[in-house]
């Protein structure tokens, strides 16, 4: 069962990175009927909630080409 969760979480990460689908819909689309379970498992797997993951990676994916973060 762990392998199935890994495959589903990878698919969920890609879906979240690729678009603006509702997060509960992403969970449902990758095979989780319970949105609360999906959010908990996603956080356990990635260290971030689905919403935080989207915020983090949306800024990376929408940054202009050649833009560098200033530390």
C-alpha cells in the first residue's frame, strides 16, 4: 500500500505544480475520496500542506526566466 501512496503523491505534486485545479479535486483525481486524509498524507509525505506546496512552487514556476532569488 505504501507504494500506491508514493505513486499517488507524486501525481498530486505534479498536478499541483502544473495548474490551478482545486486541491480537493487533485486529491480526488489521484485516488483519495477523503480530502482530509489526502491533506494529512500530503503533509506527512512532503512536509507541506497542499496549499503551502502550491504557494512555494507557484512562485518558482512563474518566476521570469533568468530571475534569481536574492539571499
